[in-house]
């Protein structure tokens, strides 16, 4: 091989040193930078023989000569930048085979298997004589291209098919959301969710660079609480109350607080909620005197989301978002129990 001589300028030497000392680069770039610095025959570096470079960097003599040649022929950037290969590979999967793969993936898995796997799909493609041979990597590329994940399933509330009651209630809820803002007739969304109280048995290890926060698997369970949340979408207001239970009495007390403390001047409050058996006017009559119960019933217009359509409730959407941060409640966070198990702390933001 023709012997090439590398002579770097001062700026090139400085750039190579910056690559080695700092920054995030590929191992290929680091190796090229070290080879160029040691091969430099200019006045800004010390001359090192190819034998010494090969011994220290653990690279072959021919590799060093190829780097020198590439530097002379393609320049400084041509050595450091890894160019994409010009080789063209013939695809083994055409449109017809890809369509068969998609159809197979969307079908039921063989008996004895809960779902399709990449290798199971590859073996089935060969068994059905769609292809002579195919790897699971090729199958993965085909599924990724069509955004298919047979190994993954997502829990979802599926609405009923061709259900007139569902459509009627859905249209009613959507019409309520279209109403313009009116302080005398506010639209409030309400939902509830149970959460468990847990306490750590051992002190967690704080997060630090290169290590996530570590929490011990063992914990102490201190029972359950219920979270009531109500929000006014057009006003951006929300308020949360934590109770020991979610019986009719607890719901009635929460709704009374909305009527008397949150919106005392409102003429009529439209309350959007899901259709639970506790969410009825009967809860007022079981909790309060008949006169008070009638007064509360007259203050509200109840709008129920359809069955399997509680996701139309904006309070449920907000509660779902908050659950990312409220996954479990530690016992020390909920310092709310007294001797009568009454809850005295409110969570969330109140505008």
C-alpha cells in the first residue's frame, strides 16, 4: 500500500482534542480521532510510528494505513463522519407477502398460544408456504412499518354497537358542553376514584446521576380512601375532597358543599357525572331532612354519561391525568384521619 503522510493544521488538532475530551460521539469517531492525532506528522503533534499506534490502540497496521489514505483522499470530515453504505439490498418481502403477514398477524393465534410472537409468525409464514424462509427480524420490520403490535393489548371501554340509548345520552352530554359560560347556570363535571394508602417500610434511595430513585417492594397498607373531584371546564376551576367511603351519604355531602360553598349564588347547577347507583336524588333524602333534600334537588340538573361512555366526563379525564402523579398515596401524605375517621384535608388546586 502506498505510504501516506498526515499533516494536521492547528485547528484540526484542536478539534480532534475536543472530540476526545468532551462531547458524545460514536466509538468509530473516537478511534479515528486517536489514530489521526497519533499519525500526525505536522509541527503540532509528536510523531508516533504505526507500530506504536497499533500496540496502544489495539488496531491493525492496515487499518491505520486506510485511515491515512481516507484522510488524504476525502479530507478531515470524510474520516470522522461515517457515511451511509451505498450497497443496495434486495427486499425479501414484497407487497403481497407483507399483506399476508398483516392478515396473519390480525388473525387468531394457534391453539395453545395467547398471542402471536415474532418467531411464531415467521414459522407460520413458512408453514403456509408464503415464503421459503424468513427471520423474526424481517417480521418485526414488517409489523413496525404497519404499526402492528400483536404482543400488546390495551384496556379500553368499548361502546356498544348500534345502541340508541348510548347515542341519545352522548348527544345530550355534548350539547351541554356547547353551552356558553353563564355564572348563574354553571356546568360542573364530577367523578370519584378509590385509592389505597401505603406507607414505606424502608427509607427510599434518592435519585442521582446514572441511577433512578429506588423504592423497596415491601410496603404497609393502611386501608382505602375515596377521592371526589369536581371541575368547571369553562372556568378552569377544580376542587377535590378525600373521604373514608364513597357511599350515598358521602356523595350527598360533597354535592351539598358544591351547592352551598362553591356556587351559593348559582340559580341552577348542571352536574355531569356517570350513572352510578349512588348518584341520584335519593341520596339527598337518605342523608338530609326532606325539606333540605328537596332544596338540593332543585339546585341541580343531573346529566348522566351513557353506559360504557363515562370517558365523556371531563372530570374523569382530569382524574385519569392526575392518577399519573397520584398512583398510590403514602400514609404520611394523607394525615387526615382522626379518631372518627373523618377526612379533613383537601387535595388539588382550587381557583
